[in-house]
C-alpha cells in the first residue's frame, strides 16, 4: 500500500498532498495551482484568488464547524462568510459553532489555512455552498497554504459526499 501511495503522490504532480492523492486515485479531472504564500496576508482565500487571478466567487474556503457535537466541513466562497444557522439546518442539526482550530487540524490532518475538503484524515460530513453549481470549476485548498486545486463542483461533491445547500452569505 505504501508503494502505491508513493506512486500516486508522484503522479499527482503536486507534491502528493492527501487531497491530490485522493483526486488522482479517484481518476478525477483537476488542475493544481501553486503560488507563493505570504504569511502576512490577512486572508488565505483572498490571497489565493488574487495570486491565481481567479474571481473570489470561484475560490472556496474550507471551514470546520461543530454541529451538535459533530465536526462538519463547510465549503463556501472566499468572497463571503459562513452562515452557521444555515449549516446546522443543512445537516438537520440545531446549533453550529466554529470548531476549535486544533480539533479541526487533528480531524482533517491539515493545518489552518491549508485545510482541504479532500483527503482528510477522518472523513467528515461536508456541505458545499450551492453557489458552486453556478461555475464550471471552482478552486479549493489542495492541502497546504499556497496550493489550490481546481475541479468541477460536482466532482468535489461526489468525492466528499457533500450536500449542496445555501450556507454562504455575502
């Protein structure tokens, strides 16, 4: 298994993050975008959009929330914010709060600012903002700061088991 994983990492051409390995293993069509991350930039998502020259409406951030005691991934455009009440409703929950960053990092295996909805250590239920369906492709973190992956929203939803719901707000 370790040899197979190393081979997939090599084929991904992106340094083999768990996200790109998962995409390669699934046979999904995707493009990797790398850029120089500036630690002083106030917003990881806005930095990614600017660096790639992509509209912020097409670049999605991955947030981890606690919905009724269960960690849940929310994928929303960087141009807006997460509506926690809508997230809770989307998963038939009552209350959502942002997860403790350390808990999010432990569960996903990624560091804050580089959390990808793909290839997480523990598969968490995922909700993708329904605005994603308005675009042929969207960009999400590829698993580290300065690395994004572009793919079809339907592929992202299929690979993560995501529910589409209106969870973002401007």
